[in-house]
C-alpha cells in the first residue's frame, strides 16, 4: 500500500460529500490510505497572533463526525484517517499537496456565492498544490453535446497541447485509465481559422494556410506524443481526436459521462515564475460535467 494518502477536503457541504465518495473509491483503486481533512477557517483579516494556538481536535469536529457517519458501514474500505486543521483553506490545502498522491475537492463549498461553479479556495488549490488536484462537480451539470464521437463505456479525456506537451499530464491520464479499465480520449485542438496581425498593413490578415495540412501536422505530433504511453500501457486503448477551434469547449463537451477529464497546469517560466492555471484548465474546471484532474508539470520542468 502506498504511504502517501489520497486527501479529501470536506467542509460539511453536499459538494464535499460528493468529492468524498470519489476520493474513497479512488483510494481503493490506488491501494492508498484516505485522509479526510477539514480546514477550520478563520477570517481573512485575522492575523496569526489571534488564531487559537495548537491544532483543533479531530475527535470533536462536527464536520469530521459527519464524514465518519457518511462512510460508516462500507465493507471494503481503505485505511482512514481524519484530521482537523486551522487556517485559511487557500493556504492550508495547497500545502497538503506535498504529502499527498492526490488531493480531492468539491466544486463549491459553504463559502462564497451560490452562483459560483468553483470556489476561490478550489481554484487556488488546483493552481498551487504540488500534487494532482481533482475537483468533483455536483451531479447533473449540463454541457453542450460533443462534436466528437463518444462510444459507451468508461473514458478518461485528456487535453493534449502539441505545441507545449506535458508528459506528466499524459502519464497521469493513462495511469488512471489503466486503473479504471477505461480508454483514453486525447483531444488535440488547433486554432482555426488562423489570423495574424500585420504591422505593415495595420490589420488582421488570414495567412495562406491549408486547414487539411494544419490538421495533419497536429495529428502527426499528437500521435508521436502518445506513442510512448501506448507502449507503457498496452492494455489501454487510446483514441486521438484532432479538432479545430476552442480547446476548452471541446473538452467540456467531451466531459459528459466521462470518468475523468485531465488537464495540465502551466510550467513556470523565467519571466513568469508564479504558478499559473492557464485559461483552458480554468474553463474546464468551471464548466466540465465530470471530475477534473489538474496535473502539475514534472518537477524537472518546474
């Protein structure tokens, strides 16, 4: 059994219990312990000097008591641990990523506005944690019909950026598909129609480019990126879908009835050292109908 746990963050909301279910089943699949964590938040204006000293007691935390009752009676279960922590969730949860295999959150907790599809703490955690973060949406979220052909059966959808590929994202997607007996649906979107700004003409111009050629080049690059992972996971069927237009829109549409959607987090750059989510990952987190895993880049690439 893995020593690093799957961590599920709960706050007493229905959304966090949905995430707890997903984390419970994932811990079983991974053969990992499950750590259930409740962050007792204090007001953002409160300084450390007025925060009660020491850690809160997990045995007297009503949110954790509810989680214990919720999981009671399940015959097959991973090793369970319950922890109460004090602080701001947007700070404490990302720090937990350094000790976890996976960090699982609900799409929206008790705080914030009811209209928000993902709370600020969830977005910050997905951006900053050192391990993959899975955000589980509330069941029944509606998305547009996918333009891609979708066969019945379990699927792991992964966004593939052929111009800046991330091996950690693909590796995570294939490993999860292998655990779940699912196939991989790799979606590689390319910009079309192409528009370039001409400083000479002072206008946007369409370059002389053939769409079939752009699509063929994108497919060649995508297949090359998938080759090593197919060899590593010969039992996982992987399909490549090369589509024009908005990558986020295609991934959100493909999320209907998917087991998981996997997106990568941007790498740090010399002139932009802060961690960044990326517009595609952020849009998918906000709108996908399936659980979304945000995978940090490999350490060597950070």
